[in-house]
């Protein structure tokens, strides 16, 4: 932290303390709120006056790995006190915590895979990609391509099943994702790490498996047909997971990439666009998961859509 930023932080904390003292807050309460404010502001990547709601969401998502649900709710309450003081003093024009809540989830959130487990899963999917038997090699390449798309782009099972050859533009590095759950079609960038595996699948694997009735699907079943709507994608993921010694589901991969991106500092709105969510509320359900004890923190942003 630069000396100038440190001085600004000290000024903000002094302002907060004065506001709390005027309101009759106890000394212990003032210390706790000042500590939370210091932690939040020291982690902020933008100037105080430019902080938006998404900055608070990302901070709470990161804190979910450090705090219990009840503590996370208290954290948000303390941030409200900070911005109430800043508003009253005219330091900021709006409160980014307004309308934001950390609610009690009705059920435990699903586990999010650690990045090491994802790497192990991907490695296991392509382990037979050099096999001398063309069919064995084709199935391995299919599995790897499917997992690259499920994790790399956060696709839903239905979106992977419906993807066609014409939707993939390897030269431009993009995939047109067909609408699912009454959503709109969207075009997503294909991660560079996925491209070699997709190229090999199209060149070496798919021609071995595909049949005329496959409707030009990008990923096909063992028999060369469109993946079953019942468990076609599940079969691929389950088979690879068994070899990798990892417990995973297709939806868990979608949650995992969302969480990994947010924890890496990616803008929450960008993650929302990747997943094809109409509301940040839905996106928040994916990112506020602590893989150590399955704690979930839900940040609601009512009426926000993209």
C-alpha cells in the first residue's frame, strides 16, 4: 500500500470512528467495525469513490472462504455502517451495499472442486489420447473435449448436448452457445488451453465415432449419436471422475469455474455473462462457496440483470 493510500485509509477510518461515536457505539463495536472497514478497503482494487456493488459482492465471495455464514452476514452489516458514515460525510454519492443481503441458503451448497482436482480430472480424461487403438483414442479425445467445454466455458449439460459443429469457430476462438432455460444464445471466447484438444477431437476423434444421424453435434455419444438428454453428459463426467478418483458432477464443474474466476478477481458481471445468467443473484449462488466446509454465502442483488 502506498503512503498516500495509507493516509486516505486512515482518514476514512477516523471518519467512521467519529460517526460511530456520535451514534453512541461501544468502544469494542467501533474497533470491530474499523477492522472490517480496513480489511475491505485494503483489498479494494478501485478508488473509494468508484466502488460499485460488484466490488462488495466479490469481497464477500472471497471472505466466504474465511468466515462462517453468520460472520459473513455480520461483515456485510459492518460494511453498511462504513458506507452510511461515508454518505453522511459526502465522501461517496451512493451506498454499494444497498439492497445487498447475505441470506441463509435453504440447503447446503454443492462442493466446489479445487483447481488441483480439476487438473487431475482433465489429465485423466485425456490419458488414452495416444492409444494405438483408434476408437479408444477417439473416446479419450471426446471426453477431454467435453470436460474442456464444461469447465473452460462453464456450459450447462443441455448447452453441451446442443452444441453443433457450425457453432465452433476455432480460428476466431469462440463458441456460439445455443439458448437454454429460456435464455438467449450467447457467443463465448474459447480459452486458449482448450483449443488444441478441440482441434484433436475434430481431427482424430469425432470422425471415428460420428454417424450420419448425429445432426452434426459437436460432441457425440460412444455410438456416435447425440448425447442422451437423460445422462449423456453424466456418463462422460462420471467415467472420467472414476479414473481420476474425483467426486464431481457436470453442474459442479460449472460452479467451480465460476468460483475460481471470482476468487481470481474476475469481474462478477463477466462471470454472469459467461454463465448466461439473467441476474447476478443467480451468479452469486455459484460463487459463494467455501470448498473447505461447504459453507455458502448468498449475496442478492434484487432487480439486477444483464
